[in-house]
């Protein structure tokens, strides 16, 4: 197995793990908003902020990859 293939497997594993964590977090937030409807708006604002931060991190990582 080549080194690139090993890195591809590791990247796939990390991506699957991140997807699973994201889905579990989303399910938890949905259950929380059903139990406590008052928290729906603050959680929506938090989700929007996290989405913006994730987009910013993606841009920074993408730019860092171009400079190599």
C-alpha cells in the first residue's frame, strides 16, 4: 500500500467520523428544541455563527494549501 493510499483511507475515516458527529449533534439540537421551544432562536443564531466559522476555516485551509 502506498503512502498516498494510506492518507486517503485516513482522510476518509476522519470525514466519516466528522459526519457522524455532525449528525449526532444535529439530532441532539433538534430534540432539545422540541423539548424546550424557547431555545429555538438562540440555537439558530449559534448554528449560523458556527456555519460562518466553518466557512472561514475552509477558506483559510484552502488558501494555505495553495501556498505550498
